[in-house]
C-alpha cells in the first residue's frame, strides 16, 4: 500500500510539474495535458506492478491467470478499451484539442474543456458541460470550427417584415452586437 501511495503522489507531482512547465517553456495546453495524462498513467501502471512485486506476487503466474481471464474480460470491457484507445489516438492526432470549438451534430456544439483517456468534456453555448465518450469522436463525423484558425464565423438567420427600413435594421443589429459580450 505504501509503495502504491508513493507512486500516486509521484504521479500527482509529475502532473503538477508538467502544468507548471507549460508556463515557463511555452508549451500549449493540449500538449501539456497529453504529457501529463500519459506520464501519470504510466507512473500508476509501473507503481501498481511494483507494489504487486513487493507483496510477493509472482508476476509470471499472474500472466497465466490474466491470459485466461482476458477473453471474458475483453468482451465486457470492449467499450471502455475502445474509449481508452480513442482517447490516446485523439491526444496524439491533435485534430481535436482543448480550447477547440466543435460541432458533433446539428444541436450539439461547444468548446472542448478537457480530453481525458475515456471521455471528452464539452461546454456548450448554454454553459452546460457534456461528457462524451471518445469513441464517438473517432467513429462519427465531427466539425472542428477552430482546427486551422481561431476566427469563426457563425450564421444567425433571422427575418424582418417586408417594407422595413434597411438602415434601421442595420442600426438595431449593430447596436445589439455592441451591447453583447
């Protein structure tokens, strides 16, 4: 337990170190998140294996049992593993990064807040956080509005009555834009 606890503390220190390094070395937030998450999970895995070795568990016998159980567990954990692998692909591919504005379908769009190994959190325009499995981003069409450029143009369709003064409509629209955030 002590070995595993020390490993968790080292992993948390590593994540904090990477996020602090982001400020001094001018590393992007998405790269820092990738490095922090990958390193943290690697440290936890190594620590877990070390703690099993410390308590005297022979890892070679564990491999035989794990091999026998892996087929049954594999079917049960198929979605979890798929989301995990999709998260790794997304972090390395960087087609969707933290801070991007994406659209999943006609009604679901927002800013990517966090990409973890299993899921991605998106904050919609209504300030609602959606937790979406990473598998959805790999298997479905996703529109990334800010992949190549941070400047985004939105269409806001509206209509006015026939015969309305066009200059007055323009002044009302520009006034509303100046008064908004």
